[in-house]
């Protein structure tokens, strides 16, 4: 390991220890092989020197840079390999969950929920959770008319993670996942002409839509193997911390903790999924809106946990900006997690300063 000035650093060298910003944020991780854009980042943060592993001796005409670049190239992946990959396994379990959820929701008015079958498949899906990225995961068989089921499954996965991140006891995690999965089950009693209407709803139709919370609680009262928090989530997930929600205008801690968690997951996925009457919104814009909603509407401590966690470790993520430029995230400031620094064709764009730009789409 040697410490060398930035002027002597070249692509292909491997960092021997973490590099931090002047404010203590992690800039580049130990073990990273430096690319040309990494040097731009180091210069942008006025890093004077870095510790690197001593490069192996190379013969005349050989290039450390080219050998490192060759090693960093991903191998081609066949379709069959992709299907059997960890991500492919996640999609496979997700598709099974989708089919089971769809059948359960469509038959719930005539039969009891197959709660044990749902639990078994939910557990199988959660086993793949380490491959689930909240910001970038998109179901491979997403159809707009299946929005209700996709939102249910994604809310279950995200709520399960958020429960753990926020420090709930592990015994609650699966129940929180059920709360996410079943929070909108009352919509099965709403007239489809209202539920799938693409034009603005009338006042009477809005009142009927709001009844889905009460319908959901009533349906879940007869369901075994779930606790009261799951039932209350169906009833309370549209309540707001300042009392402006429905159906009972509850405030603060009177809203069950499960409902406060699922409310955040529900809003995120409702806005980042395509719907018949609205196109998907950038996940980064949705995070900014959720942060705004934390002032009086959503639980601020849970919002802070959610935003902090989902924006970690996204350096290298390819994105499309609102002006259609393609780039990749190179640094996320913990004080402004939704407005990272982005590299576009060798130029570093700081979205904290460029307020007219935002991340429109996550590409990877």
C-alpha cells in the first residue's frame, strides 16, 4: 500500500482504503479499481492524495489500465443463465406470488383468503429479498390492469424491509408484510367502473373509493393467522399524522405503526408503477415528495429511515435525467440523498446545485 498524490493517480490502480469527502461521506470504497471518471470525482472533491495497492510490475508496452479494464468487463449472460440467476429466481417467485394474489383477491368475496398459501409463497419471495432493490426493481410481467396486485406485493416486500430497518421486533416483520399485501383488499368491493375509471371521480365516487378502508377491515376481521395490526392497516393506511386523513382523522401515535409503515410503501409504489390514468413517476421525485409529506402527513422518523436506506450504495447506477441526458450516479450526499452527483460524458453534474434537473428514470 502506498499513498500517492492525485496528480500521479491513474486509471487501473486499486484503492487500498476508503476515500471520504471533507464532510465524512464515503466517496470511493476500498478495493475499487479506478476508472477515468473516478479521477474526475476525486478532483471535484479536491482530494489531495489516495492510498492505493502497489501495482504489479508490467513489461514495456503493457498497460495496467487496459488489464484492469478487461477484468472489469462483465461477461455475457445467456437467457437461460439469467433465468437461473439470483435475480431470475426473484422474478420467478414474484410471478408465483402475483398469480396467487390475483386469484385470492378475485375470489375473496366468495371464499376465505387462502392465508396459509399466501404466507408460504410470501416467505419464499422474502428469501430472495437480498436481490430486491426498491428503487430499481420492476416486475417483468407488469400490466396496468394488474396494478392492484403489483402494488400489494411490492408494498409487502418494501414494508417488510422497512420494518426491519426501523427497528421493529423480528416477530412483527411478516405481519407487516401481510399488512402491505392486504392493505387495499377492500378495493375488491368497489365497483370496477369506479376503481378503473380514467376520468376524474365525482364527489360521490370519491366517497365510495374511500370506503375501501372500512371494507378491507371488515373483510380481514374474519381472517385468521394475521394480527390486529394487519386489520388496522387496511383501515388506517390513508390516515395522516396531522389528522387530515380518513376515515377517522386519527393523529400521530393513534395510527398503528404498521399503517404508518405501509402508507409510505404504498405511496412509493403507487407513484412508480404505471397505471391506466397516470404514467410512472421517477423514484427520486417520489422520494422528494415523500420527504415533503413527512411534514405533517407521514411519520417523519419512518420517512427518514426509508429515504436514507433506499438511496444508499447506488454509486454506478445508470440513470436518465429530466433533460434526457444519460449518466450514472457517482456520489450520494447523505444530506441530499435524492440529489446525487451524476457523471454525464465525463462531466460531473451536482443535482443539489442544478435544481432545474432531476433523475427522471433509473435505468439499471
